[in-house]
C-alpha cells in the first residue's frame, strides 16, 4: 500500500476525506441556494440564470464530475468509518455519554442516508425531468418546474423534511470537518461552531423558503 493508501486506511485519513468532500458540498450548496433564491425575482431572473449555467458547457460538466466524485467518496468513507468503529467496539457502550451529542451529531447517519435519497430524487425531478409529479417538465423553464411541483403537497413536504435533514447535517458536518482537517484547535465553544450554526440556518432557511412560498401561493 502506498502512502496515500495507508493514510486513507486510517480513521483520521477517512475523516479528512469526509471533511474535504463535505466542504466541497457546502461550497456548492451556498452557490445553489443563492441561485435558487432568484425564483423570488420572477421567471426571467431564474430562467436566464439556469440558461447561463447550461451555456458554460465544459465548466458545468467539470463541476458535476467534482460533485459526483465528492459524494461517492463522502458516502464510502462514512460507511467504512462506521464499520471500523463497530469493529473497534463490537459490544457497544453499556452507558453512552458522548461529550458533545446534539440532535445534529446523532442524526448524521440517518440524515445522511435521507439526503442521498433526496439528491437522487432531486436530480431525476429537476435536472432530467424523469420524475414529473405535476406531469409536466421543461428544461428551459426552471421557474415553471418549481411552481408546478411545489403546489403538490407531498413534493413540498418531502423537500421541507429533506431540508431539515440538510440543516442538521450541515451544522454538525461543517463544525466537525474543520476539526478533522486540523485547521481549528480544540475548544469547548469554538468560533467555527457559531459559523457552522449560522451557515446551516441560512442555507436551511433559503432552501425551505422556496417550496413553502410556492405552496402558500406567494410565488405562482
Ligand atoms: C428547496 C430546495 C432546492 C431547490 C428548489 C432546488 C432546485 C434545483 C433546480 C431547479 C435544479 C435544476 C437546475 C437546472 O436544470 O437548471 C437543481 C439541480 C441540482 N440540485 Fe437542487 N435544489 C434544492 C436543493 C438542493 C440540495 C439540498 C442539494 C444537495 C444536497 C441540491 C443539489 C442539486 C444538484 C446536484 C443538481 C444538479 C445540478 C446539475 O445538473 O448540474 N439541490 N436544483
């Protein structure tokens, strides 16, 4: 095994991989939520933005490939870390008293699995148009795709629930990734924890506002 292989073989190596790939995801989400919020400025704003993204061709595909590789590495490292943890403690704790256990940290696995299902659904829904809850889809009219879909209660609800999982995942993930990569020192109330909370709340609120606004008729 080369140096890279033995580094990845260690728990720390996998955590670093999770941290770096997680930060790539966060960067994408910040841009994605800002782009999506253009829906509040009307069809022309968001449709021209989507058109611009598609016109970048190779750049778009480069970003897509980076994201796909990042998601695969993130999930594989998560599964392997879980297995490694279980193997290290086959009996489990009789009494578990984690030092820092928030709802966010305890829902990383289930929340992560839900997010994976969400991402697959989401791409089939808005990018390829394979899943058409409202029966219609136009690759030119992102605005119409959103408005027709989020009027349907179960679509809006699914997105709202997935965004709760996303907010929790981001809060814990953003906070622990900088620690795993080793750029932030240990501290009981570190500054980057506040930054992660703020980031998670803003991304969650931005995304959630869209299905909610359409469902209640503010965006139509
Ligand atoms: C309410 C929340 C969200 C809305 C309204 C939304 C909306 C959209 C729309 C309309 C597209 C298609 C864009 C186009 O074809 O021009 C898209 C693509 C995408 N979204 Fe979202 N999104 C949301 C949340 C998320 C989240 C939380 C993630 C990741 C965890 C995500 C990841 C993606 C990805 C990977 C694509 C494919 C991009 C591509 O084709 O290159 N989205 N989204």
